[in-house]
C-alpha cells in the first residue's frame, strides 16, 4: 500500500485571531495649537518646553528670549484597553 502525505503551509495569523491576553494602559502627550489666545498661561513651563523641543526637532532656530505662547496647550490622553478586546471595538479616552 502506498501512503501519500499532503503538507500544506498554513500561517497561524491566516486562520486565527489572537487578541491581547492582558489589559493595557495607553498614554499620549502632545500639543493642541491654534487656540486663539485661550491656551496655557505664560507660567506653564510644560507647554513652553514641549513647543521649544518640537520646533528644534524640526530644525527651526529659536531666539534666546522665551517664546510667548498663548495659542497652545499641553494635553495628555489616556485610555484603558481591556483584555481580549476584539479588533475595531470602541474605547473610552480621557483628555
């Protein structure tokens, strides 16, 4: 008797959907710009330092005197992703 063995290459990601096994905490930080004078106050060093660092990374030369930033605000965004969350699910985000 002749036995034939059939081998097929199948990737796990082609036949299964693997989701996170544990909850994840997401944290983001950035600047909101264009606030028409309603941004952070002049004493907010976080906004000033973030804007300065961002501009320098883009290769923009800055004057030695401090910037006057009234149209930007520093923001932090957080979200919790529960374990076994299906792809495409809506999440709550705190800003």
